[in-house]
């Protein structure tokens, strides 16, 4: 199974991975744990690149999200 991240803007618009400089494409993880660890290391770069939230996918199934990359108010 392939685990990937889908990037979103606040309005729900999908941000294509190629538009996210410095964050990487967030795809091709063998396990959920690898995908989550990767996000833990790169969430700030993703937020700086204009990503507001992420969704974790296993193949095409949404596992959870959208999860905000912004700190709570």
C-alpha cells in the first residue's frame, strides 16, 4: 500500500505537490508511521509554502483529515 499526503488551502482547494517548494511531495510511504513522521519533520515548510491543511491517504482512501498545519488560536 502507498501512503500519501494531499495538500489543501483554507478554502479546500487542492495544492498540487509540485507547487510546494521545500516541503517535498509527501508521497510513496510504505507505512502510515513513515508518512506521519515525514509530516512531523516538514509541516512548517509546508505551511510556509501555502499549505493550510493535509489529508492522509492510503491508496485513494482518506484515512484522516483535513488536519490544519496552523497552531490553534
